[in-house]
C-alpha cells in the first residue's frame, strides 16, 4: 500500500514537472519572438505602405493557422464553433459579440503595434510594450475589486516615471515625448482587455487557442480590407500586396506573430500567468542587442536607464502580485 502511494506521488510529481517544462519551453518561444519581432518589422523597406503591410501580416497569420486548426479538429474531434453546451454559454449572440469585440480590439492594436514600432524605434517600443502588468493591476483594482497594495502603487509610480523618462528621450521635457511611444503604451491595454474577454472562452472550452487566432485574424482581415478599399484603389492594393518585399517581410512577421500567440496560450495552460510573464519580461534585452547589431540603432544611456527601471519594476509587480495572492 505504501509502495502504491509512493508510486502515485512520484507519478503526479513527474506529470507536474513535465507540464512545468512545457510551459517554460513555450514561454521561451514567446520571449524570443517578442525580442525579434521589432527587428523584423523595422527592417522592412520604408516604401511599404504601413496599413497594407498590417493587412498582409494578418492574412499570413490567418493562412498559417488554418492547417493547424484542421489537424486539431481531426486529432481531437474538436467541436464546431457553435457546438457548445447551453449551460456554459446560453446566448449565442453574446458569444458572437465577444468574438467581434476581440477581433476589433486586435485590429486597432495590430496597426498601432506594427506602425508604432517602426516610428518609435525597436528599443523604446519593446520596452513600452512591457507595460501590460500596469494595466492588469489598474483594471484588476477598478473592475474586479482586487486589493492593490502600497508596494504595487509605489512600483507603478516608479515604472510610469521611467516610461515617461524613456518617452522624452531622457530629457524629461514634455515637448520631446514621442507620440508613437505614447500610442504604443495603449497597445498592451487593448491586449489586456481582449485577453480578459478571451480567457473565460478558453476556460469554458468554447474555443481553443487555435480557433481564437483563426477567428480573430479573420475579423481583422475583414475590417482591414474594408478600410483599405475606402482609402486605396484596387489597383494600388494589388500592386502593394504583390511587391516582393511586402510578401517576404509580412510573411516573417505573420509566422512569428502566430507562434508567439500559440506559444503564449499554451504556456499559461501549463504554468501560472505570473511565472510566464516573468519568463518573457527580458525580451527588450534581446531587441536592444539585435537592434544595435543588425539595424545600427544606437543604444543610448536613456535606453539603458529606462530598460533597467522597467525590468526591475515589472519583476517587482509580478513578485508582489504573486505574494499577495498567496495571502
């Protein structure tokens, strides 16, 4: 009997270690993807129209996810989009509205993300995009009535000060504040809101991570196409999307984007969100090194100071949040 208990305990421990290892591996993929994405984006030629470029990136991600969705459905017998139990989701219209909101939020975030990185620069944008924990803290305190500690408030103030310093290029002068850097600070907010809507859908198994990516990119493509045909003529659009540089750079952005999204969802399935967040936090370091080596972007003193403040504060928020949740 004792041997059986020991074997069961060892089996559970082995299963936990295996799950934890998977989570770490997936988070590592996200870390690398977050680090190189600004480099790929900012390497694209200046003559590529940013709006059509975002459209092409989204099309590539949509095309890449399709075979994975097909394999998933064949392998697991995944249910159709609306084949969910009435108990878990009694209103199909509400379900559809949530999906449309998710797609719309990512449509706005997608353009700001890609064009913002180009305009603000690889290093500042990479740091700006790490402001997610700030919004998670604020939204948690305002809307879900989560308790915010004095430590978290102080860390938040320090981080906001560091981001302002970085946004003004180390001058502290409001006139020097980069508009695109400010816009990039809003992108994680849109992500957080979208993920807060997505999480219950995933937890209730109404959709899988792959289906979310497919649905979201499908909605984004529809919106981008409508706007594109309003702004540009069909000839201009066809000419732009057939450009070899457009095809190559948008493909690499799209495939990197897909694996980042897929890996993130699978990471938080195997390890805690706080742990996964901690693992992907150092991505600005990867971006800074690659930007200096490959793009020739100077690594200024204010970049270093902003990076150190952001990383220390991010880890501080993650640790204090984890500590508060244990109480």
